[in-house]
C-alpha cells in the first residue's frame, strides 16, 4: 500500500472516531429531548402546582412559564440533533469517497 493510501486509511479511522463521538452526543440529546417531551406532557396533564429542579432544590414555578421554558429547551435539543445529523452525513459522505479511492488504489 502506498503512502497516499495509508494516509487515507488513517483519515478514515479518524472519521470513524468522530462519527462515534457524534453518535454519543446525538443519543444524549435524544434522551434529553425525550425527557423534555415527557415533562411537557405531564405538565399539560396536571392541574396541580408546577415545580422545577434548580441545582439541588425544587422551586415552585408558574405553569405557563415552565411550559415556555421547556418548549424553548425542546427547540434547542431538536436543533442540536439536526446539526449533529448534518455533521454525521458530511462525515459519512467523505468516508465513502475515501473508501472508494483507497479501493481503487488497491486494484
């Protein structure tokens, strides 16, 4: 294998590591998004006082303000997930190109 192909294989390994890191980040944000959506659903279903955890304490909060805050967080999580998916797709496309080039050089 020539130097150029070795360099591309190393780059592919780096892309694989980056994809793995992105996947972990994406899973974290998806879990937080699910938790957020569940909180919004519970907030809609309850007629009782609403609370929010701030640090290590529970603070009473206006239901509408809490719902607004949760919806804002939900938007942020969705945007972050979309951004990660875009990065993921770019890396996958680049990896595919590199794989094709390496395989062509091996023939």
